[in-house]
C-alpha cells in the first residue's frame, strides 16, 4: 500500500511538474479563447486598428501575438496605425525591433500596414516601405466601398486642409474614414481632447460626410459617444498603457478600457461597420456596430 502511495505521489509530482512547464511555456498566449462577435460577412472589408505601438516592449509583442491568433478567426487584410509608430531612435534596428519583429508573422502573411504620423514620429517614416505612405505625410487609399484618409495631426497646415477639402469634396465613396494621431475628443486625464485639431478637422468631417474617425495619443481605448453624427475611437494602447487614465463619469465616454493594452478589429459590410476590441489577454472589452451616415 505504502509503495503504491509513493508511486502515486511521484506520479502526481511528475504530472504537476509537467503541467507547470506547459503553463509557463504558454504565458504569453491569450488567457481567453478567441471568440468573434463580428459577422465575417462574405465580401466585407476586414481590418485592424492599432496605435502608439512603437516601443518594442514585451507587452507590444504579447499583444501582437493575440493579433495573430485573431487573424485565424478573422482574416483581416490590412492594419491602420494611428501614430507614435516609433518611440525613441528611428534607425533600421529600431524599425526592426519596434515594428518588423513584433508584426513579423502578419507581414509574412501579406498583411499591409498603413501608418499615420504621431508626435513621436519623424516625417521620414513616410519613405519606409512597410508603412505604405508613398512618401506622403497625409494620403488617401481605398478598399472596396471605403475611402481611408491618413492625416498628419502634428501640422494641420493650409496645404493639408486644402488637400482634405479637395479630396473629400470629390469623394463619392460610400464610407469615408479618417485616422490621425491626436484625438479631437478624449476623456484622458493626462492629455484630454485635442481642441486645436478638432477646430480644424471637425467642420470638414461634418461637411464632407466622414463616418468614423480613429485616433490614438492616449494610451488606452475609448469609444466616444457620437459627436455631431460622427463616431470617434481612441485606440492608443498598442505598445504602451496609461492605466486608470480615463476620467470617471466623462460625458464623452460610450465605453472605455484602460486596464490593459488593446487593438480593434473592424468589419465593414454594406452600410454597417462592426467593431470588436481585444485586450492583451484576448478578452473582448467592447463590441458593437455603427451605421453609415446619411449623405
Ligand atoms: Fe502621442
């Protein structure tokens, strides 16, 4: 009997040791099983939105692995980056450590990244091929029924404003989506709403029927209650986090998450945009849908 007990003890220690080894080997994997709230409709536009990524930190890499996991369920075709793509140095080794290494699996799968410039980014990023900016600080690209406007909110000069007027004015695309670094609306305690940027861009967004705006700068996630018919998102926790920075009871907040890092999955199908926000542990922290504005 004693011998059997010792055998069982040895067996259980062996199994528990084996188990611990397995768990520690998986510590960077999402703790939640990836689950999708998006419809994954045939022919829809599928993309991901991230911001303030460029640290090269362990956390950025962990979040990137969750992005890869979710691509198996939701095969997004491209990623929009809302700026602060590089913190600190911008040498080739920095582009490798802070962008190419974390997103290597996605780049290898042919996912395209479209960047906009944040306050930490040098203008020369516009020549970096993998950011697909075609040498421009602000630019437009089209995917199916959606036109995307990458803006440079560091310098809202006359030239850029005229370009926005001209391009948005003649754009008959069903969906108009803007992405820029500084958030026209924010409940962040450290920064808050970028009112100077808002004064310039909001009238153009309203006049020309921009439907949705993606921003960053704040290192958290926030969905702003629609402002004059437009939905603004902040998705600035792709490489850094400012925990607890969203002001309590802000009248702007529809939903916020500042406890961990996050990214957004987005699907546009006909007149509806669906979104699902995922944390570093793979949990869904927000989801919903937005109807296209009447124009
Ligand atoms: Fe920033």
